[in-house]
C-alpha cells in the first residue's frame, strides 16, 4: 500500500462529510482511508458507518486530544506514506493523489501547497519554499494537510500528546532540522485548509509551546545564537554584507577594526 489518508474528527459531521467526499472522489485508488473519531455525538459516527465500506479502519471513542487521535491513526496505518486530512479540510480536486503519487518514492517527506480559507470566505494560497531551514521553522511550519510523511519516520517517534497545538511542528523540526531527513516540494495545491476556529488564544498558545520545545532541544546559549542569526538574515543588507565579506579588500579593511574591538573588550574585562 503506497498511501494512508488519516482523518481526525470530533463533533464536526458537516466538515467530515466534505473531507470524506474529497477523498472518495479521488481518481487514484492505491490508498487506504482511516477515520479516527473522538466519540462524537453530532451524527459523525452515523456518517462513518454509512461509508464504512470505503474506510479501511475507523473507531469512535474518547481520546485525550488531537495528537492522541493522530497517533491512533499512525498505529493502524499500513501505507508507505501518511497524509493527515482532518475533518473540515479537504483535497483540492479529484486528481491530487494521482498527481502526487509519482513523487512518493525516495524522499522522507513530500509536501505541496495549501489554500487557506478564512471564516469570511477569503482565500489565501500559501506556496511553501523549496528549501527548508531552522530560520523558516522559527516562524512557520509545514501544513500537515499538504505533507506526505513516510510512516517509517514515526517508528519510535510519535507525536507528543502533551502538546495541544504544535506537536506536528515539533516533529518537522526534529526530523528535518536535527536529523536531516530528506524532503521535496511539489508545486501543486494539495488541500484546502479551513481557518475557522483559529483564535488569538490559539496563536498565543502556539508561541508558548514552540518556546518550550526549543528550550528543551537547545542549550540557552546556542538557542540565543541561532535566533540572533535568524534575525540578522532577515535584515535587508544581509546578503550584500555577506557577499562583501568574501572579498579580500573587505577582509583587509575590517581586520584592524575587529582587532581594536577585541583589545577594547579585553581591557574592559581586566578592569572588572
């Protein structure tokens, strides 16, 4: 089995219906569909039962949160790659899986682009970069409805269930930044992401959890240096300065300045 599509749902029957419809309409057929429901009481379970002939595995039971539910889906999946498409989000068109299939071979993570739909109906297309870096992940992440992840990456490394919002971000940081897992960007809209329910409270918690994760990964001195370097790279004259610094003329002129600053620093240190 090449691919497992996993949907997490809780009391969102309307969104689940849209998600299911986008999956069932796919022209590509070499995939399994898994639905993990958190014990919904709004008719979601009836919807699942009515479509269980097209679902490889499903359950409807209480869980401890979205990442607990996602981990349940991972454990039941048999596909080489996993795509998380939660209720309310849906595949962009009926050819998505067919078009992405040829790229699911060697890379650990294959990702496309996302179309964000806001509560007022406004749409924003987000095109992810071809090259991912620590600087990128300091401010953003990959959208899981657009990322196809090798199931093998989850062996011994499931999502952290104590986190509420950014466990998928933590996973990408660990796998891409720290472990240098391979990845590839495909210029193709994969999914439509529903922005309803994203609040300022959620964004605040997101930043808190990111800070907590980074402090757990890096010692304070290294983290400060990495964050400073990331900030400097965003400055408008950074690229010009970097190119100039490669020239012999620049190095010849800046060396006396650096020597003076070093001596000045040493002098102040001795006075202390």
